[in-house]
């Protein structure tokens, strides 16, 4: 995927918003970092929580942007306005021609 396509689709903006919406995972990572600094807990848990937060946000953002690009199939009362929709079995095909 080219850089121009990523920025024009708004993916990076959506990813930033999704990171903000799932900020509780960052808070968990912060708590684990504090426990590492003060109690000697393994730093791997901090990195795992931080990575999980970033990966989860990335997957959710990708899924939502993918789903937004999907076409809605024509319903029973839909009017066909193009040949592509007519080939899919729109109910208004017989009245069109």
C-alpha cells in the first residue's frame, strides 16, 4: 500500500483516534512500567502490554476502514442506476428497460 493511499484514506487519523479510544491499555502498560521501576517486575510485561495496545488498535482500525469500503447489496425496493447493480439482481431491472 503506497504512502499516498494510506494518508488519503484517513487511515492514520482513524488509527490515532482509535489509540485514544483504547487508552486503558496504555494505562495498563504504565502501571506495569511503574511496577518494573519500583518492585522489579519484568520489563517484558510492559512491552507486551504496549505492543498489545498498538496491535489491537491497528487491527480494529483496519477492520473498520475495510468494512466502510464494502458495498451494501441492493434491497428489495432498490432502484438500479447502473449496469453493475443490474447484473447483481436488483428488483427494479424489469421496470428499467
